[in-house]
C-alpha cells in the first residue's frame, strides 16, 4: 500500500462508553477514553495520534463530552478531523452509519477504518502492516475485522470463529461465526480449538458497503440517521445531531445489526460481501476493566500494580491505587483497591463483573459518584473540587510548566485566585499580572481570562468561583 493509498483511508474514531467497569476512576462525564493511565496521554489522544497520515478522520462522541474532546484534541498534533456529537449513546451501529453518511457526502466512497478510542496498540509499524494486509480485501468490497489471538480464556470479550480448515497463523481468513462474551469453560474450549480470535472491534470496509448493508438489514436506523443529519446543527466546529430523530434510533452494535447477519448469510435475495479476519500483529489491549488494567500496568516483584501513596506488606497479585491518602495493604492477595478522591473500591478480581451493577445502583439513587469525578488529571496538570455548594465552587489546581489552565475550566463567573506555590501569569484582555505565593487576585464576572505557568516549577493554587 502506497502513501497515497494510506491517505485515502477515512478513520472513524468511536469515543463511546461510560466506563462502568473502571469505576471509580472512570465516570460518565469523564469516561475511560479520556483518562491518562500512564502520564503519556489518554487512550483517545493516542488513538488520534495513531491515525496521522491517513485521510480526514471522523470523530464521533457524546455531546456531553464536547469540552473534553475539545480540550484533549487541542493537546495533540492532529487537525485533520471532523467531530460529530450524539445527544446520547445509541451503540456503535448508528454511530458508524452517521460517520459513513458524512464521508460519502463530503469525501466520496472512501475506505473506512473503524477504531474504538479505548484501545492500547503498542507497535504502530505493525498496526500499519495489518492495515496494508487488509487494504485490498476492503477495496474490493469485502469486510475485514482485526482479530486478537487469545492468550487467556477471557470472558469479557466477544469471539470470532474462523473456518475450521484454517488456523490463526494465516494472515487473512474467512469468518465462520460470532460468539458473544462466553462463560469461562467455553472460553477455555475456544483457546484449545485454535480457531477463535478475540473481537477487537476494529474493522475496515468501504463507506458504501456499510450504508448498503445497514440499509438492507436495519432500514429504520438509516431513516432516523438521515433525518438526524438533515436537521443537525453545525456550530463552533462541531456537528450536533438532531436530538428528536436520534432518540428514535434503536441501540444496536455493528456486530449485531450487520456483521452477524452477513456471516450467517441471512439473505437469499441479496449478494452479501465476504467477511474476513486478519490477525492483529501488535500487542493490543482493550483497557476497559480493572482486569485489563492489571495486565497493562507495571508490576512489582510481588505482582502488584501500585500507584500513588501506597505501602504493601505481604501483598501479592493486586491493584493498589491511591489518588487521595496513604493506602496500606497488609496480607492482601488478588484484590483491587482503588482510593479515588470521593470513592473507594475494594473487590476481589472474581467479583469485578458485578461492578456495572454497582454503578447502575448508584445512578438509580442519584449518587454523584456515578457521574462526575471530583479529581481530574491531564497533560496540562490537574484539578480537584475541594468544596462546593449551590453558590460557591472551590477548586485546587496544579498547573505544569509551560501550560495554561483550559479555558472551559475557567467559566465566566466571579473568581478569586489564591497562589499556594509557584508563579503564574493571569491575563485579562491586554492586561496581565504575575502572581506568587500568598497573592490573591479577583476576576470579575463575564470577563474571560488566561492563567499560564511560564515558570520552571509546578504552580499550585486555589480558584474560588460562583456556581454557574
């Protein structure tokens, strides 16, 4: 595949999911794709970096995450994208339909590379080789899935069964069937057979092929997606889909709506494309649960993933994370202990499947811990809500050298800034002032400001403001 061919690929980045399986670090208003787990950028930012050199990307996410998307996109060296915002989650089939409609309208019948935004891909060169290997099949009108050779009997992934006369060592093979998340015994049998991949959710096909198939198998999805696009609202560089028509959509996955009917040949009248799977060459991880977080994390000599102020004594094979206070683990084995700023999770690994039920229970009780974190850490620094009421919000900021506090975190209300450590420059219009420890500065309401750390040390300060 030439560089020109590579540039013709239109990536579609799906920034969905609420991340219940990584609670309490992941919340609905700050879900896992935006979390920076290794201080080298969020999974969303790494996904966007991964598609540099391709054609114009379509990024599709939830409109409630617009500020997060804007903030994190501003920090990566990638400008070649359109962003579409959904009023609420409707799973992946409507998202891909909207994206392909946009691509066909604006860029023609491109090859589409579908990428979930919560994956870890360690080797970019091998990833590009996988794309190269799949290119001709997708260009000819077929569908190529990216499968992961299973290493353990994982019950959190869907599986792809390949034809029994082939094996996982072949580069591109026919798909025989899809299997939903299996029980443990079935997963063990899948690995023993040698004819199953994990389904990564990454796939490549022509935009017209997807629209043709979704129109045939799910015409109502196409109908409401067309109407949601027709009445969409483009403002400030973002395309907001019509809420009323989007709300009429059924919530269906790409696999369930189209790929499974294609593979099972559920049509006698229509000629269907072939569905292939190619073996993913790079190390891959779906960082969607504490189990996968354990596999991804650096482990000490006792097999523990440790982050924050943690002391371990006779503890093994555990996740021990503290964002808040000293965490002491004494004689623990195979547990997950996560101390966030406003919630603590303590669980055995074999009970983690119930975490989504716990989050749903919190939502039913209108517990704020289900929705929004009080502590957020990003490339520029971090903030923590240390006090709030109906009238006042008090946030503690840590601002790294060379960065500014994102403007969306500085709402246009009355603010008082108190410096604890370091120096910071506050700019209001053409005027600016440098602040040092113990300085206090007031910023009037309805006035925009910029707070920048031009010093060599981390700025630490408190901003008190009226609630919006």
